[in-house]
C-alpha cells in the first residue's frame, strides 16, 4: 500500500500495447458504470509521461519472474500501469476492478502471479440444463476471480447436452426426460415436469469465444464407460445389455454401461470424440470414468468372451483397457485424456472387491482428476508420474450445503498433499471446484450454493499457501467490492453462506 489514490475522470484514457486490445476493451466495459473511458493503441510517444491515464503494457522479459499469467500493477496519483508478459495483463485488469470504489483506486504496488496453473470451475448440466446466459454469467465471475478453466460436464445419465451431428438421436431422445427426482438420494419423489435442453454446436462455438475472450479454457466432459444411460436410451445397441431404456428420471449411480467389447460402440465413441475435438480448442478432453458398475459386464457373454480373448482378468482391468484405448485415440489426435480418479482402477466402493483387482496400468499420458477415496491417491499418482487436478469433494463440492462444507473449510483447502515430496509438487496442476446438478434445479439455488465459496476456492488456486489468511479474506469479502458486485447481480449473501449455519 502507498499513500494517495488515483481518481478516474472523463479525461482518463486507456492506452494499450497492440497485444492488449482485448484487455483494454474489457476494462473499458467493466468500468463503464464508474466512468466512460476512451481506449487508444499506444505508440512509442505514449510512454508513461502523461498523467491521469491507464497503461496496459506487454514486457516479454517479465515471463522469467512472473510466468505467462503474472503481472505487476502500480497505482499512484498520476497513473495506473499494468505490466505483464502475456495473459497477466488480463489479471492485472481484474485487480483494478477489485480495487476500485467510487471512481477511486488506492495507490498500490503489486507483484502477483498464480500459485497453480489450473484454477477450475465445473458445471454439471447433464442433470439440469441451465443455458447460455447462466454459463456466460459463471464465465464472467470466473474472470473476475482469476479462474482460467471451465470444466463443462455435458453428458450423464440424466441427459445428453451437446449436439453430435453424426448421431442426432443423442439430443432428440437423450436430452429429454419425462420428470425428475426431488429432494435427495432415493427419495422416490418426482415433480412430474418434463425436463430437456441441449447446446447446438453453433451455440457452443459462441460460448467458447466468450470464454476465450476472458482467457478461460473450456474442458468438455463426455462420460464413458459409465453414466451412459442417456446415450443408451438414444441408441440401445450401445449398452452392455442391448436393451431399450428411458433416460432415467431418478438420480444416483445407474447400472447401464457402454458395451466396451463391441467395436461398433468404440467407433461410436471415436466419432463423438472427433466432433468434440473439432469443436473445442482445448487439447484436453475429460472422459469421466467414475462410478462404473460392473454387473452388466459380468453378465454379458460378449464382454466375457472379449476379456478371455484379450487375457483381461477383472472388470477393473477391462475398464483400464478401454480407458487406455481412448487415451491412445486422443493422443493420436494431439489430445490428452482427463478422468476422475477411478480410471486408475481398484478403488470404487460400489463394486465387489474381487472385481476391482487390477494388473494393467493406466496410460501415463492421462491426467487424474481426484475427487474421492483416500487422499493418499493424489500423492501416489503424482509420484508415479501422473499429472493431477485435485477436486477433493471434502473441500470443493459446491452442491453440498453450508453445514457440510463451510466457507472456511473451502478456503482451507491445499491441493498439494502434505505427504507429497517437493520434487513432485509440480505434478499437481491445480484444482477444480464442482457444481453438481442433481439437487439444484433452479439458478437461485445454484447461486446460493456457489457464492461466496467459489471466491474462496478461486483464492486457493491463485494465492500461495503462505500468503493465505482467512480473516483477511473474510474481511475483504464483507467490506470489499465483491459483495457489492454480486448484489448488483441479485446475489445477496446471508449469514449462513458466510459464517455457516447456526
């Protein structure tokens, strides 16, 4: 902190290097309620000699100390200057937004860079379709909070939400269910209201651009080989039982799984991935892989013959064999596979322990998204050479109520396990925070659960653990701009959200 402040006025201009055009326009739009500012491409004569202006500068040399996402921000009574190697200019802009109050920005000198390269938010629309506005609203909030990865859960038992042109029934049938379960798991209470919705590929392209303008990468998730009921309802031959089913109206783990012994089914999945890879710029595809029940595979003559022919000893090994095949296919197309930690094999509690014994090893190109089980799995995977995204439910599941996961617990999360030796810390890419959709049919309920915990987990991703301070965070949350910003969006924080239930 320095003495004094910078005051916006009608004379304030935003000067930017050519590479910062997007950031300059973004800042201009973000500050339009405070002050209408004009933007100008900077020329050499516009070096910081004029007073009363904002300067956004690219200095490649800063990459040595700040990386591509770090920045420096200097505010004094004369000017505001953001310097960065590349993307960091955008995050400097977000800090300006967070600092400004009543057209005034306090004088500060900030040198800043993220603790983790992967700072993610996951939205599950397989259960309840939310639509473009909701997605873009979250992308806006992610940008302000310096999050950079949007994990988009687009397929599940309860619905298929992405247009696949080669297989139109996926959305004609798979995007619709006749009613939805209410309350909680196994409630057997239903609303009798049909639910449907999906994104066309053109809509997805628009959202991808919207995210890219905010330096957010979208990682699509296409569930396989489990959580496949909506796909099997659309094309029954995909299932291990080859029977017609409906899109499930209840939530929870379903028995229906893809017939991974059938070459035609594998071709279907390759075709789907082809369209997904062509659509999304990201070089990573999430394939789910969680909560696969093995009963249908065990009962299938075709699957058993396939396992015998290929010397596959257990259903868990069959899943790894299938998953490795998908990983190899993605690698052939210059992509990497990301999956929930069950893809490692051997530790899903809903299967018989003898079925979970594995001899095969998951491809080392796979990225592990840890969500459940013994946290030692994270350290073990990292030491075996896997990259890991830590999404441990205990801290990161935003669909849980505030009694289960308080704001303080979310803030306390450290994605790097204490037991992990320092040389392997770089294998922890970062974290995801999850908004699962089973029990959040409305946007209002979803926002109640997302805010303010998303801010706590955003700080987990950005701020070095040595710099974290919950009391400081809480004070800034209550007194700073974020709370006011959310209130303008109609999101009012209750004591329960901030302090937990009484």
